[in-house]
């Protein structure tokens, strides 16, 4: 695409991120995320959720969650479930409680 001067759109990037998650190519996924940040890419809810799901890293997922929140984007159920699942896997009870409080305060 780049050789032809065609820039990727949200659908292209989301497809690539999802495939990185499925195939376990996390380093490539991180490079894609950095590319999107450098290019000022529009981080829609769907794309942000795909990045959270792809990351499977609690720190990275939580950083994306905070970025979503700070830009006024409301995380959906899939994002929150992924975060809570990662908290459970990592034994991060305090962070899980914080996310639960966030759900209770901001979705009620």
C-alpha cells in the first residue's frame, strides 16, 4: 500500500491489529500502534478495543483504556471485560476494583 502511495484507513489498521492478536505477533502489533500514534490516526472505539484485545498485556491495555477515557471515548463492554479478564489473570485485584468502580460510576 505504501509503495503505491495509498494510506491505510481505520478498517485496514483494525484488520491488521486483529490479525496480530490472533497470530501472536505482538511486536508487529506494537509497531502498528506506534505508527497510528505517529500519524495522528483516528482511534475509534472499535480500533481501541482491538488494540486492547491484541495487547493481552495489562499495563498496555490499561494505558490504552486511560487514553480512551482522556480523549472522551467511552469504553464499551468488550473493552471493560478484556481489562477485567487481564486483571484476573495478573492477580491485579486493586486495579480490577478500580475498573469495577469506573463501570459503576460512569455507566449508571
